[in-house]
């Protein structure tokens, strides 16, 4: 039963990731693209957590944590750039 749930979750996350890539490519506004990239990073973190569980390795959890922290900093920098015209 848990294998079925795992494969359904991986399939769903892969489908969402591909939809996010389409959004990044098709959107006209830079703000919409940045928001889609943020969603992509969240889905990537979820995929890394699922992969860490399947491989029973904590290294992928470390990578997921680093990706989420870098994504947070990048989104804050992008929001400040589009809000004020400068990062700092």
C-alpha cells in the first residue's frame, strides 16, 4: 500500500513540475515567471524529500534544505528588485 502511495505522489509531483515548466516558458510577465520558478523550487524540494525516503539517505534532505533556503533568498531578492528597483 505504501508503495502505491509513493508512486502516486512521485507521479503527481512530476506532473506538477512539468506544468510549472510550461508556466515559466509561456508567461509574459517577469513577476509571473518568478512566481512559477518559486513553485518549481517547492516541487523540487518535495521530490527530493520523496527521493530521500526511497533511498533511505539523509543527504538528499540536506540538499532539499539548501534548495529551499536558496529559493527563499532568491525570491526575497527578486521581490525587492521589482518593488524598489534595487536589491539592497
